[in-house]
């Protein structure tokens, strides 16, 4: 398999962590949707990362669709997102909150980094970060110590998405250790595990 995208992207890293958690051998082409548009569009016409090229040449796009495939084919009974029922809904709820937080944080980053300074709209950035930190706070409130994982007493996509959202928030200057200390500590604990450590950008 070939994973196309850089792990600085929370969406790409989410897939990379999942691949590593399932023990799937893959190569990675570390290209950016901004800096390598031609290469990215060759795999995904939308020009977004990640894309996953399967061994038979089929190309999957969008991190949620890629992970759904990995769960079905490789996860089975140990899928990071349970197949059905209340457990599935609980994991998907956290994943939706955390991926929504990532969307908002990246919207703020794009506003800051891709507009001329005189056209940056600070109230929009502040609102995006406020929305994201509110979602992060909801997950922070769920964390119970000394439990290692958020749900089901095992690694799930709830943990993976909480990890990448926390990491992104810190990268954008949110003081997670002060504002959301339980989520920050949870992310630091997960970083001790191979799938998280091996995918460090």
C-alpha cells in the first residue's frame, strides 16, 4: 500500500496511525496538498491528502472512507471503530467532535497563513479556535484516570482522533497543558505507543 500525504496533516496522520495499529505494511509519499498539488491531484482529483493506493491500484480518498475500508478488511473484530451498536456510536461521536475540531483549527490556520495580513479576519480565527477548544473540552471532561483509553478499555478511533486534535491545537498555540490538562496528558500517554510514536512528523 502507498499512503500519500504528510503526517503534519491530522487527516493523513490519522490514517498512518490506523495502518500502524493494524500492523499493515505500507510506504508513504510525504507530499503536501499545498506544495505538491500536481502529485496529489494525480491520486485525488480534489487535491487533498490523504489518499491510499491499495495493492491492486485502487485509490481511496478521504480519511474517514480510508479508515472504514481498513476497519472492514483488516480490523474485523479488533476494529478501532466497532461495527455496530452503542459502542460504535460512542466512538463515532468522539471522532466527529475531534475531526470537527481539526477542521476549525485548520480554518483558523488557513486564515492566518494564506491571506495577506491586512485581510486576516481575527474575529473569524478566534471563533474557529473557540469552537475547536469547546469540542476538545468536551472530550477532556470524558477522561478518567487511571484509565489508559477513552472508551471500551482499548484503543479506538476516539483515542486516535483525540490525539491528533490535541496535537494540532498545541501546534497552533493553544496551551493544552494549562487549559485542557487531562486531554494533554492522554495524548502524551498515547505517544508512548508505537503507532503514535512511529508517525511523528
